[in-house]
């Protein structure tokens, strides 16, 4: 089989190192993509370190992929050589269940195939975007519109769609008050997108150290959750709260910030359970929900929206040799706001 240069984790505890991985031949419905940039998502760290379950190693992570089409299969109709394209968190699904047919492949009833660390339909283990190229079924490749540079577009394939989808689904827009919990890789995109949708946006962060950034990104208000007065002052305020943090927080306290029929939706995915006091829900007919990424159709919609409004991720581009350093900095919340690997530096 063809091979690609990649940075991969040899184990749950080892540093990512330069190696080669196998890529399949381009089939009739496949697109071959030369990867230019790959974002580093907190999910990459959780996955390679086994926080969400055991993995098969070596494992090359990366599901925020931006690149150029260099070859297409004989039956491909959606993309052509030279196209600017992206690949997000999934690369296949059954395409037959009611969710797939509705354009919600992320909720495939038979399980979608993740971009890395998943068993593909041919039985192979998928490998991600920290690599020189990738071969993907055309149905799971999206177009990056002109006006979005590939480096700032890469994180949109996860951070962008993960926040756009719940904001879109729960109707963020003019007249709505939206709170974003956490101002990190996900949170900063939630602020940008909610603001562009026309909502009144509030950031709820542990401290005020990123307040200036949050207001520049589009937030109307910024509060420190370490101050108990915040929860007293904002009780019953928000129509929608998007929790982007992958850590344990007092969900019941945040539920009290919702107005009648308000929704708190979790997009951050902590490894530990989040207990809920049911009276926090009952007393305001509130909802506690979860949301994954969006489907392919919605991902394309998100990219078009971001291009129209001039929204890209705030990034720090790094060479591949700095991936392990970047992981430690992500864990220390020392990035504003997404690391993006310059894939030309891989091998």
C-alpha cells in the first residue's frame, strides 16, 4: 500500500514521532488530498493518551485538515484536482440509516467512521491529518471557499462546526442572549459565530485574564465564574449556554443562569461524569443537552458562513517538530487559540 509521512503516537504515554503510515489507493469514489495544514484539537490529546478508551498504536491524530486535491477517482463528481478542500472529524458512515439520509452523518445509527482511530468499512484503522496526505471518500470532503486562507480554515473543520451546529440548531440570532463557557479553541469560535449570527454574546470564563480578547472577538459582556456574584447577577438571563470546556464544572449552577425554556448544550467532553441537580432543570423548564459536530452539509454551510463573514480561527502556526510542545501548552491553556501544524514540515 502507499505510505505517507506522519507524526504518530507510539503509545498512550509516548511522544509523537515522525514515522510512515499506510494510505489506501485512490478508489473510484475517493479524493487524494495533499495536506497543507492540520489543526491540533484537545480531542487529539484525549484520544492518543487513551482518556476516552484504549487505542491501536501507532496512531496519527488530526481531524482539522485543509489541503489541495491532487487526484480524484473515476466516479468522483464533487471535487476536482486543484480544489481547496477540508476534512473534519469523520471520513465515512453507513450512508443508509435515517440520520445519514437526513444529512446528519455524525449521528449515524451504525456509527460514523472517525478520521483517526476508527475502524473503516474496509477493516483498516483510520489515520489522521498529522500527515503529508490523505485519501477520503468524496462525500466526506468539503470545499474551502475563496476568502478563507487554508491555515485559519483548518480549525473550522472541528472547532468551527462543533460550535456552529448547536448555535444554528438552537436558534442563536437577533434578540437571543447566548453565553459561551470557556474562551479556548472552541470557545473563541463560538463567540465569533454567535456574534456574526446577531446574538448578544457573553463569555463566562474562570477569570478575566482573556477579557480584552473576548470583547475583540465579538463578546458583548465578559464575567469571571470564580466570582460568586456572577451567578447571582446573571440568574435567569440566557436563552442558550454553550459549554465548551472539557473539564468538570458545576452544571447545576450554570443551569440556573438560563431563562425559562433555556438550553445548556455541552460540546466540551470531559472524561468524568457531570452530575446534575434535577431541580435546576425542573424549576425553569430548562434543558441540558449535548451536541457533536455537524453533518457534511452543515459543515459546508458553516464554511460558507465563515467566508461570508470573514471568520477564521485565531491561530499559532507551528512546525511538526513542535507538536509535543504544543500538546503540553494546550493542556496548560497556553495558546490563543488554536495550534495549526504546517504540514510541509513533516518529513
